[in-house]
């Protein structure tokens, strides 16, 4: 199939918000202020698990300058009702307890009260005057510990969903899920090689550089305005509406520029609290988290324990695969164990699969989505095990994966049969790459791993308005987290046949465009992109109607080509083409303003596959890993703005490298987080890394007019195993627990090769 | 406690402000002077999003006390462009997609300019180590490092010399 010829799609123009972002003009969450605003601050639990006997706020309220104090008593009780948020689900009963602890504080850092005061100093002083009477309870941090029958129970009402027989007593296991395909017992009976291993990962934070921030202004008539740094201002509106019993039309949320989210800004923390404080004080209230609060109280991604068993024939055909995932949910149910299970073997065409997952609560902050939620955890285990298989069979790791790769028609363990996908093409692109064909440098070793993510569609609305000079504004409602405005404008320009610079993309507030689901799931360029394309098509339909009126012909007789209306055939008549500017100039006489609209629930998201290659060396004394060369390849559908697609691959790969080598939540015996700062929670810095080479494999998604697939999430899935597999080949030591940090790796090296006493 | 009166120069403009003894330069820039281009990512000097120069020295403004600006020359991201003309680094960052969310970008630009004022011919390793105090979570640093190397080459070709430090 020959590649379609596009004028704008696939080019790399400057992004529409570029100048603002390089001059400091762009306004992020903490950059918004209102006259007369108060400063809001949160009092947080110092205990990992404690019953709240009472809260006395009287001294704080009496402090001059304090204008409002809130506790859980200021928020209405919620029904046990699950609502979608981003790629995760939340229970309203839980979420109101997460934003403000009710009966118990369930993790260190859990909000228990908040104040609004005329200055930050007064607000901080007021927090110190709030007396909370805690009954400290035994806590549990580790998932395996939390699953034991005698573990401290977080929620007395929690019964394991999906347990067989049905659960009758309280447990920290919120849910058991299972996916089956074929017959694994029969499959393992055919196997000539069986590899079985246990793996673990630690909680990691999304690590967005911009802390959570919200500015709320509630009026006496019930209307609320809110500015929030969020991946989904419509979700924020929905949450605040439900959590505070305010009608959605009374709340207007403006998404500020957002300083990173990676899934972590698809939920609410400060927003309902800021609104409640504003309602009580009658003043605007601004709240900004400190970095420490971000670490202690905003959703990290979970850690988990994964057991993997893979059976294959001697020629490399995988005949059976099992996987059990026990995943941290944090203090409330709802870990991404579902996607972790579903993604575990999605890269492969395997006849017999059995996957079991457990969603487990413990005294940690409630987890939030993080780039392909859950998938990196199961991929770490599965892709490491496949590498062991390749070593055992003396097969090239790409060839082994090619032999078992999922393709069009492959049925997954979770029931979906793949349409056109690019797993094989991506593996082949890596095999033929300069990196893979170049021999590994002396002292280095090479690791390979693959990864999968579904990508999602969901609800999007868009509008296209023609200005009186013929330029076009394209309005949508998804916060732009990594350059999506440029991609939307490119698709609109392509569709309209006009210059990219004549199309201005705008992200509207919740009162100015129809509903849009969150920026997440790698959905914006795909789903909101489709809404934009459809709104432009609606606009073109209207433009043709206007040309028809001017020419006094039937609208069917008008065609749209290269940005102008033309007669569709010689039978229509001889007319000079009409540009958008010419049609706009006559709009008043042909029916008024010229606009297009679209709204849809988008289905048919094309899944993405990535294959990463890492060359690295290990310092045998210190356990420090140096990555010398790294390549990320992925089937990206159509790269609308290739620079930002490359950027997604590079950024995701580096987050995965951090996950592999350094990042982890470290708890002490009291259940307190010991590393709530960037010094001790070690994210990759520029000097840790080489250039990240990218290979964009374009396998168009057949369900999108421009072949778009989501690209943002897949890149974080392969890196941990790519790094681990290279370490195994460099040292002969197979690491099974993340992170493979210098202390852990050096200990493993010492155990494997005891040092001379003299050293 | 009485406020401290500070007389300083910010982006070339004589500036006076009143601050508390324990207030940071970042807080004064953002909350009193309306210069919100410098960002607070951590408040502990680990992320570099608040990078400014004080008398030519690259610092995290969250670790500088506001009274320390007395008599100093402070340069922030807001002073980087020359009128309506972007600095070559600013232009290149946009051209090469060296930003995604953009929150770390002001800090990277201020730090990169400080590097090129000292060393117009940095190696990739030198760029990476100079920028190791600035965290970016979106880009993986690749396009940032490439942009800085490209600008250095273009400035050398244009005959620009390092400022005496």
C-alpha cells in the first residue's frame, strides 16, 4: 500500500504555544491569581494508619487572618458508586475520603483538614493550631503482607470481589480478576522448556515537575469558577459537582497550561477543597502543593509482585503462559491490575494463557494512572522471562519474539481480536536498524524488550469557527500536555487545505465547548483529532452551502479542494473558485457566521507496540549502570507531527529507564515515606543518559481518517526489561526486583562473586 | 517584623521591593513582581525550574534569599528575548520540539544561556553535565541537548564570542 501524500501531516512546524512557553509567558497552575485571594493549606496525617477520634479547629478559626477551616464534615457523604476517570475507575465514597480523611487516616500525608488565610504564614500557623486526636493503628505497607489473613485491615467493609467462594470477611484484597484462553495445562504438557520466575516492582511517582495547583472562586449565588492544572477539566468539573453537590452548569473550570501529568493529573486532590474553602470564606482561594506533598499525597503508580511461567518448544514457539499479578492499590481499591493482566502477553500470539490479578489496599497514597497504567509492571516480568527463554534456547531475542508476535487476527487473552497492528513491523524495523546491526561495544551488553498498550478513544467535542478574514479557530477541550495543539492544527489544515498558520487551535474551558474526556490513554491526537477532523468536515459542508448560494447552484454541485470551493463538474457551470476568505467576506449575505461542530464517542483506537534496545555497561564495584546507546521503536500509526511523536518515545523511554535503575518509594518501619523529594527520589538527569534514538514505524490505524494511533504510553512499557535483560547479559545476574539501583546491583554482584577479604 | 527594603536590577530595570528576611528570591519574583516565568518545582534546589542568574551566576532562585538581591543584577527568563526577537536558544527550542509541557523550559533556557556565555563549544557530555541540575520529565533531554549543541554551533559560525566570566 503506498503512503498517502499529505501537505501538512508529517511536517514539523513550530507549535502554536511555543513562543509563550520559551518566554515564561505561558501560565501554569500556580501562575493564576485573583484579587483578594486567600492561601489554602492542608493539614496531613503524620501516621500511616490512625482512627480520627476528633478534630478541634476552634483555635485555628480564632486566629486573626484565618477565613475558613474545613474537615471531612464539610463534604457530603457519597454513595458507593464507581465512576470512570482517565484510564482508571474511582469510587465516589472513596474519593471523598481521599481528598479529606473521614473515619481514619489511611496513609502518611492523608489530608485531614484545610485552612484558608490571608497569608501563607498565617495559614501554616493555623494548621499547627488544629488538634487532631488520633488513635494510631497497626499499618501495612507491603502487598504480600497486606494479603495475609492476619494483616491490619484498612476497610472493615471491604470484601474481595471475584473471590470463589464469595468472601465473607473483611480483607485488603479488593478484587481478584482472571483471564483465560485455551488450556494452559495442555499447553505446558507440550512444552520442552519451562521458565518460571517471581518478580517485584516498587511504587514510583509520575514525577511531573509542576506540583498540583488550584484557584477557586465561589460566588454567593452558587456559581463557581476554578482554574486547575489538570489533564481533564471536564473530569474536575464532574468530581467537584458530585463531591460538593453543585450542578455541573454552575461550575466553570479552566484548564491552565499543565506542567506534566503522565496520568497523575486525571483525579482531584485540591480542587474540591479549594472550592469548599472559597464557599465558606466568600473569597477566592489558591492552593498549591509542595513537592513533599506531591510525593506523600498524590497518586504514585503502584508496585507489584508478578509470578510468570512460560513454556515453549525447543524451536522457540511459546505454547503456554501464566502470570499472577498482585498490585498495590494504595489506601483505596482501584489499582491498574486489570490493564497489567491484559497487557502481559498482548504482544504475543499464544494459544494457552492464564492470568490472575489481585487488587490490594495498603497504607500508601491511593495510586493514580501513570503512562500505560499497570502495563510496565507485568511487562517487566514477562519480557525478562522471554529473555531467559531466548538465552536458554540460544535464540536471538528479536527472532524469538518474531516467531511468537501478535498480528492481525491474533486473539488476546482478554478476548479482543487484533485488527491491523504493527508488532511484526516494529520487530523487523529494530532487527534492520543500525543499532541492532552494529556489534555491541566491548564492555557493554545489549538487552531487548517489547511492550503493548491498548490506546483509547472515548468522548470528544470540537468546533471550527471561520473568522471574518477567513482564518480558522479550532476549539477543543483537552489540556495540551505534549504538543497536541500542533497535531490538531495540522489535521485541521490538511482537511481544509489551508496553511497551518491560518488555523489557530484553542483549548476551551468547560463552559465553552462540549464534553471532552481526559487527556489520557493516548487519546487526544486520535479521538479529539477525529472530533476536530469531523468539525472541519462539518465546516466544509457549510462552506460548500455558502458557495452554492453565491453561485445559485445545488450544494451537491460544489466540491472542496485545496482550500477553495469549486464547481464539482462542468455541468454545474463556470465559476471562479472561492477561498475561505472570500466566503467569509460574503457570509453576512449567505447565512451568517460559518462554523462547524462535531461530537462523538470514538471507538477503534489502534493499539501500539514498542520494541526497545539498550546497550549498557555495569560498574562491578559500584553497581552503577551506564546506558551507552538506546533505541525505541514503535508502530505509531501516522506521525502527525513527527518531532512530538519522537518526543513521546524519548520521554517515555527515559521514565522507564528511571523506573528500571533508580526510582522507588522507600518506607520506614513506621510506614512513613523516607524520600519525598527529588534529591532522594532519583529521576534521570541529562548526564545519566545518551541520546534516545527513535524508529517511527508507520502502520496506519484503519479506523482513523489519517491512520492515527495513540503513541504516548507504549514507550514506558519496554524499558525496565530492556535494561534488566542487558544487565543479565552483561553480568550473568538476572535481577528480578526493581529498581536495579546501585546498592541492590552491587549487592547482587558481591553475592555472585564474593570479594577478596583484602579488598 | 519590619520588611527589608531591597534595591536591585532585574532584567536591566532598576527595581525596588520590600520583603521578609526569610522570603526567597523566587517568591518575590513570582508573587510580588509578577515574573511568573520562573517556576517552583521543588523548593529545594533539585529541579532547576526556578533558575535565574544573579550577577551572571546561575542559581536556583528558590535557594536565594530575596535580600541577597540587594545591589545585584538579576536575569530571569522574562529578560531573555530582545524585545520581540527571541534569543537563538528560545527559537531553537521551539523549532526542535525541545519542550513538551514547558514547565521546565524557562529554567533550561536560563541555564543553557549561562553555559553558552562560558563555553560556546561544549561537547555533548559538557552540555549534559551542565544541565544535570535541571529536571525535565517529558523529553528525555534528547532534543534539549541537541538544541543547545545546535545553537552553540550557529553562534560560533556567526562569530559570537563567550562573554568574559
